[in-house]
C-alpha cells in the first residue's frame, strides 16, 4: 500500500479506494476483521433494520453460482471469472442492539488499520430508521450508509426493505436522516430505474454526502430441464457483466451532478483493474462484495495488489483516475464518420 492509492469520499479519507461491500460474509465480526486485515479502505457491515420479516428472509435465503451457459456450478473459489452469484438474501439475524454494539466495536478496531467499519441501515419505516441512525452516531460509529436501493422490496414481505424509485421520496427520506445525524452519510440507490442520475441528485440535494450506485437487479432464470424458475422465484442478480452498466450510471451521474459530488461504484467489480475502470467512469471508491463471498477474502488483497501495480505502471495516483474516461465520453453525434464500416462486421 502506498500514498498513490489514497482517495476520499467527501470528508472521509481512505487509504485506498477498495471498500468491502455489505453481504453475508460480513455478518459476523470475524468476517469484518478478515476484510480489514486484507487491507481495504473500509468495510460496510451487513445491513440491519427493525423488520423481523427481513431477518426471517435471510433464514429462507438460497444462493447459486451460474456459468456462461446459465448452468449451476459449484460454489467454489475456483469458479471461472464469468461465473456470477444469484440469490435471495435478507438482513443480519442479529438484533439491532447486538448489531450496533458489534459494529461500534469493529469501527474502533478499524482505526488501527487506518480503515472504517461502516454501519449500514436499510430503510423499512422512516421514523424508526431515523431513530436507529441517531443511535449509530451516539455509539461512535464514524460513517453511515443508508441503503434505499435493495433489489428485493417488490418481492419481500411488506415493510421489510425499500427500493426507492421516486426522487421526491428520496428527498423526504434523506432529509429526515440527515437532520438526525452529523456523521458522514452515504446513500445507496437502485439501478432498477432509468432515472439513476436524478435519484442521485435528490440524495445529494437532501444532504447525502456520497451516493453508492447501484444495487443489484431482479432477474428470473428459467431452468430448461425442470421448467421451473431457478431457486423457485425471482432472484437478485449481478456480476462481472454488470460492470459496464455501473460505469454508465457513474459517468451519466458525474455529467449531471459535476465532478465534486462523490460517487461510489458497486455491482460488477471483481479485480483491481475493475476498481480502476469504475474510477475512470467517475467513482472515487468502489465496493466489492459477491466476488469476495464466492472466492474468499484474498480477492480483496489481490485486487489491491493489482491496483497498486496498475497505478505504478501508469505513473498515476488513484485520485488521478477519477472521471477521466467519463469526461472524455462523446455522444454518438460527435463520433467521426466511418463510412460503411458496418460491412466489416456481418457474416461472410
């Protein structure tokens, strides 16, 4: 790790741009500690809220890995690069009190790693979320991520989680939480919308200090042998194939909001070069979760080593990357003429 890797998310300085994103491997304290030992800039602990239905949803969760022919393959760190995770998930099984005590303890420990254990709340009922946010700050946790973009709201029990698609609603939510706390507030939004930049704009205008984009999508994967949907239902899906979509949302949001609004990329990064790609698209930091859950915590340390090597090879810092590709993006109308180029790309 070196100074070239340093970045910041608003007023939160990070020793490097890689954040271990919230998922099942970060429910228990040992998982968070393993991520911290891997050297990441921050760890977002597995999310919580007040909903018992959301906790029950975790106990009904199922997970699968699919290859590039939509075939289930073993859950194993040797899964090919094109493999991706599809699942039903839920929130931490811990009570809020236990979760908060553990998160505060882990954030204190994270200081010795020059890192953070970030608290993550998923919206269910706004008044309760505001009260929980206050308690997070009172416990001494230094950063709060408010997740209002889970993929599951339309499929979960009523009131379990939230997928916010209306900028006006986001204004109401973020304003209420911002009024309750003074610590840095990151807002995680959905990618299941054509209005992602507008959702991000609303989050910033209401007091969010960074926007995480974007949560996984819902998908249905039919099993051609059984004629059933895989795992019986709609699933949360994401993977390496989603990286270009995340980069597009980052670039469009940067174009709409300006270079001074901190964006955090998530969904699709599996390597240090993927971190660089999302930063070039406009991210100041990148969350990585499903690749780690599938292949192990060494994915984090390997990604950091790859990123450091890339920065050295290009003789740039992490901050130098932010938005460079996004700012050079042209519209189709601005592209040069390639007369009849299409003829070179049809079957002989």
